[in-house]
C-alpha cells in the first residue's frame, strides 16, 4: 500500500516505519498537514496514520479534509496517550481505528487488519478481541510455570520407581487396626451428629405454628398441609404426629428409592403405640438428657431409627408427640459415603439389619457370645473379626450402637479391606532423603527465577495502578514480551482509557436514564452513530402534571410533600420504563418522557404505540393510587397527561463541562400545551392525544379507546389542533376532592 504518516514527532514512529517498510509498503513521513494537502495528488496514499496530537486543530482539519475530499482513504489515528475528547470527535467522522504508543508489531498488525476490513473494524482500541490476543501468545505463563514442575514430576517418578524396586513389603497389622479404630470412632461421632440433626428437625416441627392446634383437634389435613413443606425442606424420610393415646394422627413418609419431595400420607396409624420411646414422651418422662428419646422400630415401611419429643400447645400443655426417623439402610449408605468404610448394623441377636458390603448375603451373623462381649466390655476392649468376602479380606470392628441417653439400639460393624504398609530399609531412607533435598533445592531455585520474571512486570503494574487509584488517568505501562503479562499491560492501558471514557459518559447521562439505556447509549455513542451536537428524530413526547399541586402543598409539611411525590413517581416511572420510554426530567410535580429515540431510533408508529400504552397504564395506576390515598385520608393527585408525536432535536444541552442529554423542539412545547388542556376538557385525571399521535398509530388505534374532542387552540399555536381523549379499557371513577 501507499501509506502516509502524518505525525507530530517522527522519532517516536521509527519502529512503525520499519515495520511498514519491511512488509513492502511505500511510506512517506511528514509533520506539516498543509504541505501534505498541497502535494496530495503526487502522494495519493491508500492509508493515512494521523496523529491525534498534532498542534491546535490541525488534526481535525486534516481529518475533515480526508472525509470530505478523499472518503476512500482509510485512516488510522495514532496517539501517545488516551485523549477521549478527540477520540469522540474522530468517531463522529466515522473513524474508529486507533493505534496507541508503544507501536508494537502485534498492535500495528491488528490496526492494519481493521483498516482492511478484517475482524471487528468498528471496535475501538479499548476493546480487546479475545481470539486475537490468544493468537499473539507464543509462550503462555502457565506453560512457563508448569513445564519445570513437569520435569520435576518426571524426576520424582524415576526416583519412586527406583525406591519401589528396592523396598521390602512388611505387614503392619497394628497400623491397620489403628486406622480401623479411628474410623469406628468417626462412625460413632457421625451417629451422634445425625441424631442431633434429627432432633433439630423435631424441634422445628414441634415449634411450627399451627401444628399443636391441628394435632389437638385431630385435623389430619391441616397437619399434612403444614408438615409437608417442612418434610420437603429437611428431606426427612418419615415424620409422624402422634396423639396422647399413641395413635399417629398423620404419618408422612418417603418410600425408599423415591425422588425427593414425593411423600405419602397415612392417617390414624397405630404403629407407634408400643414403642417405648414414644410412650416415654406421652407419659412426660424426663431423664438427664431431657424429654426427648430415641429408638428403633420395625414399621410397615421398613426398619427405622427414630427420635421422639413432645408437642405443647399455647397453654404449655402436652398435646402429643412428634417422631422423626431415617431408615437403617439409609443410615448405613450415608455413613459409608462420608467415612469410606463399609457399615453393617446388627440387632441384639447378631443378625445383620443392613450392610453396605457388596456381598451382603455372605455377611456372617454374630454369635450371642460376640454380642455379649461387645455389650458387656464396651468400655474395656474392642472386638475385631475377619470377614472373607469373595477375593477380599476385611477387618471388621464391632461397637455398640448407642442412642440418646446411652441406650443401646444394637451393634454396628465398621469394615475396611486389609492393607499393608510399606517399610523401607535404612539405606533406602537415606537415598529418599537425598533425592527429596535435591528436589526441594531445585524447586526453590526455579521458584526464585520464575518469581523474579513474573513479579518485576507486576510491580510495574502495581505502581501504575496506584497512580490510577490516586486519580492519574494519564498513566500507561509498557511490558515487553509475548505472554499474558504483555497482554495484561495492553489491557491495563485500555482500561485506563475506558475510565476516561466512562467519566464523560457519566457526565453526559448522570441519572437521567436507566442503567440499561445508559449502557446501550454508551455503545451507540462508541460506534459513532450518536452525535453530541444533536440529531433529529421523529419521537413521541409524554408530559404529566398534577393539577392544583401547589395549592395542595401550601398547607402540608415539605417532608410530606416529598413523600407524596416519591410515592407518585414510584407508580408512574416504572410503567414508562417498561414501555420503552425514557424519563428525561422531573420538574416538581411535572414529568417529561420521550419514546422512540433511546436506546435506538424507532418508527413513529412504535413510539406512539408505546407512549399511549404507557398513558393508559398510568391512568389505571393513578386510579389505584388515589383509592389508597383517599382511604388513608390524603387528597387524590389529579393528573393530566399530554401526548404528541413529531420532530425533535436530541442531544447534549448545557456548557462545555456540564451536559444534559435532552430533547427540544415544538413537539415538546405542544405536548405541554396539550397537557394543560386537560384542566379544561377533563374532570379528574385524564390523558389527551394529538392528531399527529393518532395518525401515527395507524391500524393500532383500535387498541385504545380514543374519543375525539374536536379542534382546540393552544398557546403558541396560530392554528387549532385536533385533540383526542385516551381512556383505559376500564373506566376511571372521578375522585372526590
């Protein structure tokens, strides 16, 4: 290509010039825009690198000249530091390709690709294309860190293979027994914790509102409605509510294997009458642990472990009991998942109740002597037996299964496959120690080297970040390399540019629009399609005003007036936003909104439709608000709404350092005059629509109840305008003042 570099300082562009010429491009350099324009016919460039920092307005005049006289010439704007004001002016001319110092080959290539129309040509330089960044990384930091450790892992593998070839395997049964005892202790602690969890559910049920009253009245359906959510939330398998005679008024249980939340209900069930742990509760027995008891019971739904407790009414009278349980197979399965040991529950006859061993039918029952030995000597010694199941040999430790208060419920066996631990010789230990020390020293040396390579650029980033935190948005970093740290440096520079850009957007918008509209306006502004000097559009304007609000406010405290207005706007503003409108400003009790400009330009038909829908909904919302106000003794807020469609000018209004995005034009003034007509044409709250809005609705006019009110003169207009009254589908009653 024929490329012209128009720069204020050619010394900073030496790398850029070398890069372009090494790619076979013809390059001319100049610092004088006027001379370039005079010799343009001779140069006839295809691409211009234009410096944003040319003195005065030379850069802007040159850009305007290129766009007007040579629109086919592609332009890349260069800068030594972010200048958001000039960048936004450039975007207004449709230039969105920026290249910032330092001019590294990768970023030059990206700018050239955007100039040639490859990739995201309209994206500003503050937006990094992820795929392009990853393509530029030839040696990721992750690989730099991982590769040495892979080498170390390989060395450790060789050492381990050497060590294993020389070790002698010896059986250390004592170590296995210690592990088995440890798991058994964890199992007992697990059972205690599970019992406490069940008691927590029991207390939740017993103290739930309405449970005691419904149980006292034998109202099983009410109990089911109140108990079912509790059962689902706690995921319990069975919960029963028992009357003073021991009869279960309601039992909710989840069958084994069923999905969570699928409960079945049983009423008037006598299953729990003979259970001692239930009878103790019903008889008011209190022991050292309190008034709650535990036990096991064979039910029609399986073998369960239960906890029970009383239910008291408001008069602190015991009206029954609540029972919460979990099946013994579920207990065994959950313990195995948590403890990584095989669990078996036995009854007092030594018969297995449930087991998680894969060959359950082969589990040998306990003899009565073994059961007695475990129960009698539980505090003095531990019984361990060997189980041969298939090709595996297990060691099983037997412990009493104790519930609340120390009462035995049976026996529990915890089994682990027998394993053997490796014991090395003295010579091998010395070899292992030497290899480990050498490896540790190697890791330390590599770690120091990598830390220095990584932390030096990071220190530079930290220092730059500190300056940004202190308010310096002119800082930049230059991190050489081809890894993620270099990309991080460029991303940091782009972030700082984005912060400068964001400050301008916040000044422009403030709190005028919603965050969603503000973001879309920012994107529109970035693309260059929004102009600060103003743009013409056909929009629909909606104006509201509270009738007689000044008179209402004269005899009310200012704080109450403010509360009234906030309540009023809380009802109306969300409706406008939901219908796609933008609330432009509040002026006391008056509101100005527009439709069809932000976040994008809409057709007059769509903007008129949205405004009329909003007005209809606002009238219904005002009806509900005034009903509530009259009920509490406040005067109604009678509101007039005026809607007009036509041409407006939208843009930044104000001084150089303080802009407000707004709309102006005769359409806005006419909407205000139409709203004022509501005082003469409508008694109470109402909405008036101009003929231009009526015509813009086209066939959508059938969606509304529009009553023609004839032609009327408004202030500022020589010719009368035709007015329509907009009524919601449900008529509004007239508020009584």
